[in-house]
C-alpha cells in the first residue's frame, strides 16, 4: 500500500500528528531549512483533481468548476428538505404524502453530495507535491486514510436514508413491517452519519478526544458532528413500539430531525468559503 501522504522528493518527515493509523497533519523538512505543513482535510479540499482552486475564477457563491462547490450546494438543498419536512406547519400545508416526498428528495440530494465528496476524496493528490495521474477513480482501497473512511461511511449512510425515505412513501407507521423497512434503515443511516461525523472531527482536531480548533474547518466539523448526534437522537425517538404501534417520542423525533438538518445546513454553507479559500 502506497505511503500517504507521499513526501516530496528530497524532503523528510519532521513531525507527524496521527490518530491511530491515520495521519492528520505532517510537517516535511528540506535540507536547506524549509518546512512544508500538510493537513489531511485542507489537502483533500484543495488538491483533489475535482476541487482544485483556480486563481481569478474563485467566487464564494458561484464556482461550478469545483466539486466542493457542488457538494456544498447539494448538501444545502438536502438539509433544507430535512429541516422543513418535520415542521407541523409545513406538513399541514402540503399534506402527508407530499411531505414524505420532500424527505425522499432531500435524501437524494444528500446521496449526490456524498458521492461527489467520495470522488473528491479518492482523487486527491497523493502528496503535497505530487499530482494524481491517470483516469478519474470511482473506487479506491485506502483504509489508512481517515478521510477515506469518513466519506465512504457517510455515503453508505445516505443510501440508507434513500431506502428509509423511499419505503416511508408507501408504508404506514402502524404497518407491521414499518420498523423493519423504514426504521431500521433510518437507524443504520444515523449510525453511519455519527461515525462519519466523528471521523471528520478527528481529522481536523488531530485526536480522538480533542476539541476542534477555533477555525473555519473546526467550526464546520463541530456543527456537522452536532447534526449527526441530533439525527441519532431522532432515529431512537422514531422507533415504533410493537406493543402499541405508537412512535416512541414523535415530537422529539421531529425536533431532533429539524435541529440536525439545521446544523447540516450551517455546515454546508461553511463549505462555500472553505472551498473558495486559497490553497494552503
């Protein structure tokens, strides 16, 4: 398995910050005294062949040449759907069936964004001075990269949300199969988001129990992790009790979903300035 990140020719590793097997920050040193600091998240967001910044073409609200811009926009739309869906006034205005469709549409936007994020991750340059070559990769096996795990697990979670929102279109809450075909995929998706959000937090904080730094990317991963926790609470609260056919805590489920979606919306908006900033 190739080393990641790959050291530039003539440079050596001066220091390395890791969480388990995952390198999150590396400082390279040159014999002439120069140093080069590499960060996992910043490297991915600026040196993927899908998200390279282009001087003179970067705009905060309009940069469709970068996958990172599309990731932000798609997550914004998906988050807005999950924010509106649980709100009582919205449900009353559009009806139950249309409301369920909004959730499904939101899940499709989530999956589209997560797919682009996966492609952005696996097509990042192998090192700070090495350019990825060859055809665009659709799959990759790089288990020593924390961002590989985070983006891959998140993508799996969005697929579970596709399944749960799709089956919810035709499965009533009091149906015997509801917990199996609707609640379980929701729970699995929430677990995936929780794992992914935690790994993304570790990637930036540099430690399993460290707080995120006071920076744009620190705020981004912190608010996203909060959203993942809220979605997990929502999944637990949405369990249908077999003995009564009632949702365990419907108000908690709805509030947690909207709160989590709001956090994801904030995180998605923060992706815009992160992607348009100058390459480190």
